C-alpha cells in the first residue's frame, strides 16, 4: 500500500509538471523567453526583451504625443530588471517611482492604483503599506497574457489629467498596443481626499531662468527644457544611451552571446537598461554594480581588475571601504573630456563585457569618446 501511495504521488507530481508545461505554452512565444534561453533560466513564462522594449516604446510615443516625459520600468515575473528608459528631463523622483509602482504591481499582482484608492478612502492604511514595501500610487500594472503574469510595468513622471492622461493610462495604452484587447480596463479613479487641516506656509518656486549649456554635441546630452528641469547640461541623453546599449546588444548577438546593460547618468540614476533573454540575476546585478563602480571611481573597472590581479592585497580595501565591484565591464562615459554617465555590461556578451561596452561607445560617440588603452605586450613586434 505504501508503494502504491508513493507511485500515486509521483504520478500526481508528473501530472502537475506536465500541466505546468502545457499552461506555460499557452503564452505565445512572441511575448516570453523561449528555446535555449528559457531552458537556461528554467522558465518559459517570463517576459522577453522584445516585448518589454515594445511596451516602453509605445508608452514613450504616447507621452511624446501628449508633450510630457515619463520614466518606464519593466520587470519580469521574478522582479528582475528587463528594460527601462528615462526620457530626457526626468529627475530622481520620476525615475525611482516608476520602479516602485512596478514592484507594487508585482507584489500584489494587481494595479498599484488599487492601493492608492485604499489610502484615499482610509489614509491610516498607508503606513502599513509602506512597511510592506508597497507604493500607493497609480502607474503600475501587471502584464498578463492568457491568464499568466509574465511581468509588470511601472510608469512615473507625468502629472495626471484623468481621464485623458496619467502614468497608468500611458502604461495601459502601451499594453493594449503590444498585448492586445485582452488587457483589462483600468480600475475606477477616486477623487483625492481633501486635507481637513490645510496649512498656509508659503511654497517657494525654484526655477532657473537660464538653460544649462554644454560644449558637447546636442545629440549626446539632455538639452533645452529637459536640461533646465534637472539643472544639468552634461547629462547623457536617452537617445545616446539607447544607441550604446543596442550596439552592444547587436555585438553580443554576433558573438553568439547575451548581455545585461545599464547606462546611468552622473547622479547614478538609471537612463536606460536592458536584459537580453537568458540572462540570470547574477548577470543583471553585476552589470549595474560595474556601472556604479565606473561612475564613482571615474575609471574603467578593468583597471581595478588588473591591479588586483597584480596585487591581491588591495581586495579588502576596494570591497570593504569603497564598495567597488572589481570586475571588467564598467566604463565611465567621457565625451570630449566631459563625463556624462557610465555604462556597465554583465553576462559575458560572447566576446567580453568590456569589449561590448566599447563597441557601443565607439558607435555612439566616435572619436569624441575616451576608451581604455592597453599597453603593448612585452616583446611585441620583436
């Protein structure tokens, strides 16, 4: 009898496993990681890079048509970064809230606006939500295909004009364009709660009458109104960041590899990121750490890599005191002698993370960019 029960248990487990595969196959391959890449991450239900990129592009086009800027973050169903864009002129709050909204939608498996509506009805609930790591603001939506959640999207940065426009409307329009009419309608909007005890403290206005200037070509940096918003004329533009990443991506593909790529600005905020299909957490995380180390040290991370190979005694100091990630693949983005951000590549890229970053930088900035230069090997040419 005991053997029979064990057998039945195994049969049931097999049925569950088979059922899981069948269910996973209900999500069309065009939306999710598939083939060898899915086998590598042992998941056939996670959003692929192509779908995440299409969602971001659709939302950005809608925002441009409205004359506003947004930040958009796409996470997979494990909470890993897949794709992110920060349109020119977006600041810290715009950027960070996009991810907070996405993570709230991921935790709840429902629109982040539902948490916001709860707080509107009962403000005492917000503290509990904060303790749970939830952000009670609209703009985060699950990405669901055939009843399977494959990821989430979060949008931040634009002032709402409900029912015409909001961060959430931008996300929903993009999902409908990419996923199709199965995307559910948006939840009800509640009017904001009135403050029963409004204060009368004067609120200062803080705006410069002068647009920041840069000596760099306009296509490389944020300019005009965007630069005025952030008081910075030397911040890498989204267009330049995308070109770095896409060139690196194409180069990795040509080498039979994949990569995770982060481009950050001089303040360390995300400008653009993408995770190619099949990349795992370790690849994604190290790409970010490399970009951050290159930004803080203002040197390629390969310098530290080589130095520590030559003298390992420095490892505790680099890691413990400076919090540097000492692995090659991170490069400061220095154009005509001006640093405008940093790039970090992880995952191997088929031919080396640093080489992938270099290809992206050369294609984007040409002779304007500073690149690592290696000394000739001893005895070369003799």
